[in-house]
């Protein structure tokens, strides 16, 4: 049993030392409605782009922060737009006072703040791509060695090695 364990330990350590993935170059071209993601000049979808970006922890952390800020800005823009539209509707009725102007100003300010938050979130995503492309260390890719416990067809469990 000790010999088997020693052989497995040596196999795992040599596999981990040589199982390094190729470093890629990521680019992101932001359009008006869509964003094009490319890895080494080949266009990919957003999920594949994020999977590759997740090989560098600092990059995926910035990317997730940028995504969170984007979703917050969408919610704020929706709320500000609703407040702006509702205040304009209130002010359009006959004999309306000037109280609706506060809602118009607040809705407009919320929309402007949402645009600023979206801009900051996009800059964080750009910084994430820059961090990934400037990363100097070895990147362990998704195709490298992994080991785990998986269920078998007979109802038991087994130790699985993926290379």
C-alpha cells in the first residue's frame, strides 16, 4: 500500500509540474449594444472569455466587480427613469404646482449617477483584461491535472484522475 501511495504521489507531483496551460491574449471590443470577446484573435462567447479570465485571480476579481457595478447601474437607471417619467406625468396635468420638479431633478440625477457607475464598472472590466494580459506567471488552465471523488454506476465512489 505504501508503494502504491508513493507511486501516486510521484505521478501527481510530476503531472502538476508539467501541466501548465498556454497563456492567451484577450481582447474586448465594446460596441454600442454588444461586446465582442476574442481570445488570440478568435471570437468567443462571454462564458469562454470569463473561464479564461478566471485563471488569474486578480483579473476575475476585477471582472466580477465590474459586472456587479453594471447591474447596479442598470437598476439605478431604471429607477431614475421611472421617477423622471412619473414626475413628468404628474407635472403634465392641468393645475399642477411646481412640486413635480423635485422628482424630475432627482430622477435625472439618478440617471446621471447610473451612467457614472456604469463607466466605472466598464473601466474595471478593461483593467481586468489588462491584468490578465500583463500577467507574467504560469497559468494553470482548465485542461490541467485534476483529481476528485466521483460516483460509480454501481452506487459506490471512486477516485478519478483527469489529465
